[in-house]
C-alpha cells in the first residue's frame, strides 16, 4: 500500500494566504486542495498562477508537514494523495 502524503486542506484555508482571485483561478482548473498542487513546479506556480514567495513558503511548509513536496509522484484517491512506490523492474 502506498504511503499517505497529502492532506484534505482546502486551498480556501485563509492560513495559506492565497488571494481570492488566485483561489478562484485555481478552482476553475480543478485545484481544490493543497494536495492538488503536489505535482506542480514551484516556479510554475509563481510565474503562471501568480502565487507569491510568502504564500509559496506556506504551501511548502504544509506539504512538508505531510511528508510531501512539489514534483513528487503521487496518486489521488478521493481527497487523499499517496506516494507512488517505485519498484525494481527486472527482465
């Protein structure tokens, strides 16, 4: 069983400091939870989505609290994110 890494924390949580316009933009693209951001790149979030460095640090801290980081390989099941196990492939 893969290990749980994501949380159900909604991007609307005010402690993250995401502005209402960015929240709406993220939600319009199906990004509703902090775990939905795991597969994205930090630079991408700052340049394309307009998330500032302070907010990015808050998001990274929340991800790290759950053993997650940007760019990790995860599977979403419901409102939870699980780390994909890397298996050894032999012929």
